[in-house]
C-alpha cells in the first residue's frame, strides 16, 4: 500500500465521520419545530397545576371554617376574615389554631378572599382565589362554590 492510498482512505473516513453544515442546520430546524410544539403544552400543564392547588387550598380553608363554626357556633365575620383561623378573635371562646403556619397565599401570590355572609353561598361563607387573571369576577375565580375547588 502506497502512501497516497493510505492518505486517501484516511481523508475519506474523516469526511464520512464529520457532519456537514446542512446536516447541522437540519437538526437545529427539527429541534426548533419540536420545541415549538412541546413548550406550549408544558406551559399549559403548569397553569392547570396552579388551578388545582388553589382549589385544594380553598377546600382546606372551607373545612377549617366549618371547624371554627362547630367550635364557636358561628363563622368568622367578614371583618375578622379568614385570619380568624390563625389568630384568635376577641369573642371566640372555643378557638383553636385551625391553620398552622399562617394563612397561605394563592398560587399567583394573592390573598384568598373571604366573605360572610356569602354572596354566592347564601347559607355559608364565600372563600375564593381570584384565579390566573388576579381580578375578582369572571370564569377563572376558584371558590368553594366552583367545581374545581378541592379537585
């Protein structure tokens, strides 16, 4: 085998093992298309998880309010608010700490809203998160009256 034959074989192998610019661009285009499809779907799952978390917290607060009502024969007033579940109001004789560690914020960083008597729940309190738009009212509010609360 001559030196030029060996050099040619080595050069051919080197060319075959390297990627061309077109192949690299094609791979980048494919990755871009996949990212354009997958990222929006994953982003939507994060929002669904926040809605479920808010519903679970509303359900827990609603349960704590029921315990407050059993112990004290009344719900906290709107003025006392849901902070009555973590700090004893002056006239609650059988008060217990109903939520430990302080009142949580909703997944969007807002306070949960409490009203008694309720505007939607006529026989009990309204407890809700304003939801993703962080505005009261509309279809995205997550309250103890909605189907998503506690799910």
